C-alpha cells in the first residue's frame, strides 16, 4: 500500500472512528471523515484542513454512501482504506426488544455497512487495491443475555465479511474484521439503547444492564492503540481475517472457540451418523 493513503471512515465523530481518523492524519494520510453531523468533525478537521474531507453520511440513508464515495474520489482521487465503524448498541432481552428496535439495529450496524461497501467496491476494484475494515465486536463471535440484537447485527456483518473476503481477494482487496472488547468510547454511554425491562429477565439481562452502565468511561481499551493495531494488521504480509483487540476479547473468543471444539468432538458421532445408509 502507498505510504500516503486515503482513509474513508464512517462514524468519525466519536470513539473509534475519531481515533482512526486522528491516527491516519498523524501518519500523514488523507482522511474522508464522515458523520451524521459534520459539525462534530470541526475539531478533527482543524488539525489538518488540507488533508481532511468532512462529509455528511448517515449510513442508513439511501444513496448517501454513493454520494460520500463520489465526493471522496473527487477530492482525493482514490480510497485505500475503508473503515465501516458507524454503529450503536442495544441492551435488552430478545423479548424486550421490539421489531422496530431490532430492525433499526440491523439497519445501522449491518445494512449501513453493506451499503458503504457496495458504494466503495467499484472504486477499489478499479484500483485493484485497497482494504475494507469492518468493525465488529467480540460480540460478533459470541453472545450473552441482553446482547442478542447487537450480536445479531455483528454476526451478520461477520458472515457478510467472510464471504466478501473470498470474493475480493483475487481482485487485490483485503478484508479485515475487527473484534474489540471494551474500549473507552461513547458506546456504553449515548450510543447504548436500553430496552424497556421485563421482570422475568432481572437475573439474566439485569447483570448485562448493570455491566453496560458500569463500563462507561472505565473500559480498559484505548481506541488510539486500537487504531495502531488495525494499521499493523493491514500492513502485514498476511493480514488476518479477524483481529481481536483487548485481553477481554482475546480471552472470550478463545474460550468460545474451545467450547465449540469440545462440543464438536463430543457430538461428532451423532452428527456423522445422519447420512442415508450406504452413503457414509
Ligand atoms: P461511539 O458511540 O463513540 O461512536 C459511534 C459512532 O457511530 C458515532 O460517530 C456515531 O455518530 C456513529 N453512528 C451511529 N449511527 C450512525 C449512522 N446511522 N450513520 C453514521 N454514523 C452513525 O462508539 P464506538 O466508537 O465504540 O463505536 C464504533 C464501533 O465500534 C461500533 O460499530 C461499535 O459497535 C464498535 N465496538 C465498540 C466497542 C467498544 O467497547 N467501544 C466494542 C466492540 C465494538 P453520532 O456522533 O452521530 O452519534
């Protein structure tokens, strides 16, 4: 990848998105910083006005991604790194989460990212180079009580990303799925929706609600270090498909994978004995 790159970032107004933008600028890159409200990008833009394009992008708005990609190419000529970062969380039991809340979660975290990917791919394909970074979560590999809607959106993003990686690798494009644990951003604050509570879930989802409140502003993860880790993975000769960030994510993903392998081993004889007789 070129030494001076163009990074296109969704949700650059806060948290990880802002950290990715600041990291890229500090390394001499140009940044297409997109946000629902571009006023929130003023401080970032002021740090390097000639290298930042602040552009409005609500990832759920039809046609908005295409307009942002066109503006990026008009200003900087190409896109090297697309970071699909815009997102928010929901805490609530499956039964507590309305259809509307669930659809809205998928609209932003999954369909929004897919729309930006579709808009950027013609540019990346023409270049025969570039990287797509999809910010998932350790909740994109596993879930627990109260995070069903959020995890559903991240599992969906991971499924799409895994297929996409196979499709675009021959075209010279990398795909990286990022699975952070708890990082100090606004996710557990303004970006976390709490569903109306049903008493039946007090002992299960209740713990998750308390955990989500308590983690705000106390998370161990530093978004600036996450940005450096993502760049390191992108610059590697063999970029992994998935990158876990934070000891919490590393531990949880490892435990979950080990449990999967244990279940697979225990139940292999049962699963393997389901073919028509004579075809095994
Ligand atoms: P923040 O709340 O700090 O940032 C979220 C960003 O997403 C904001 O810039 C917000 O914009 C933007 N956003 C939300 N909805 C839309 C939309 N429809 N269109 C465009 N932008 C939108 O949280 P994070 O930085 O933590 O979140 C970034 C990503 O990281 C998310 O995908 C999240 O799921 C993921 N993540 C975060 C973890 C953490 O512990 N922090 C852990 C695992 C994953 P606005 O300012 O307009 O609200």
